[in-house]
C-alpha cells in the first residue's frame, strides 16, 4: 500500500480536535450538605444502636446495624460531591478521566461524586514580567529588553488539557515573543529605517501583544496588553552609543543655530537697506555677515572691539 502524500496526510487538528470549555452539571451544595450530615449522623446513631441490640434476641439489631452502615455510606458519597468554588475561580471536572465540564458558579456546589480529580483554575487577571533579556536588534547591536504581560485564562479546558503547565507556557512564549520582536526592529532610527524600539513604543507593543496572543491561544489564554518596561543598550556598547547620540544631538543643535543665524543676518541686512540706515558695499556686507555669524554661532559671548575711527579704518 502506497504511503500518503503530504497533501493526503491528516493534519494535527484533524487528529486531535480542540477541547473547548462547557459548563458542568452542578447544583447548590447546601441541600446535599444538609442531607449528607443527616445521613452520616443518623447512620452513626442507628448503627451504634444496632450494635447494642445484637446481644438480644431477634434480627432487629442486625437490621439497624446494616441500615446505619448504608446510611453512613450514602452520606459519605453525597459529601464527596461537595466542592467550594471561590470567586473568579473555576473547577475543571473529570469523571473517570473524561472531561465533563467546568464549574464557574462561586460558592458551595455539588457535582458528580465520582468526579476526580477536580482541578482549580484561577480566571483572575495576572501579570508576568519577563526577565531582562540580552538580544541583538535588527542592526546586530546587543540590547537589553524586558516586558510585562497582562493575561487571563478564558478557556479552562484548553488551559488544563491543551498544555502541560499553562502558567509556564505563557511565561516561556512571552519571552520568546519579546526576543523575536527585538530581533525584528532597530533600537533607534540611526540604525535602520521604519519602526524602532525606542521611538515607536506604542506600535511595537501593539505588535508584541498580537504575537504573544497568537502564541498562547492554544492554552486558552487572552492577552490583555503588554508593555516594554526596560530597553537599553548592552553595557559593552552603551558608552559608545551614548557618545554617538550626543554627537548627533550636537550636530542637530548646530544646524538649528546656523539656520536661525542666517535668518537673523538676512533680516538685519534687509532692515538696514529698507530704512536707508547705511549704504554698504559688497565687501562691507561680507564683513558684517561674518561678524554677525561669529557672534550668533559662537559658544561663548563675543568680546566687541570698539572702532574709534571711521567705518573704513
């Protein structure tokens, strides 16, 4: 018989259908609790009375003993079905290894006494903060990054049976997603084009949230949000990158100063010409422009030289 081709091979989803959560059959546990208490206490009393009557003539003592034992066993079986469900908590119910539903109603509940084990699953909102990870960004520079992930279990059946440990699964997949996001983007705009980790935090965290949500969907978990809590260059290159950023800031500041100075010089020349304050030839205009630029662009305050002669001496 020929082996099936890849296209004919059944997919994993076809072989193992996803197990979804559905409500288990349960009732309020106060009635069964009262009945179980009456049966247990009554069975103990009747059984004890039957033991005392065994020495007498007649089957009454034996009947009372057997009836007391039966009542005691029935009461114990009823008590086995009692389970307490805390607020924002669910209990996954299994009967002989088969999933039969989830109890989400808080308070004392009564379920099938044969439902063992009963696994408690918290559906409260949780936080997971990843450790500080050392990864390479898109440009290959080593950086340190950490994030916090806010998540919640929405499907208790998938969380229990879909993965071995859904808490550890979420933690591992969150760190994997953080590493993948950090590898796909540059730290800042000087290293690459498009989105950067430092300048586009909102867009990056939105992509991070979607990626984590896709990764943990198999565990029945909903990712509410994620945020990058730590982002920095690795210590071995932090000094060099800081100097580069400082140099870029100095260049940008100088560029702005020069642009402003040129505008002020142009405005001064135009005002002198319009108001007919002084008539300067091209050489004197050039000297004036040079002096104004020196004064406006200098790092220190200019020291004026008073000319006691004429303009041309």
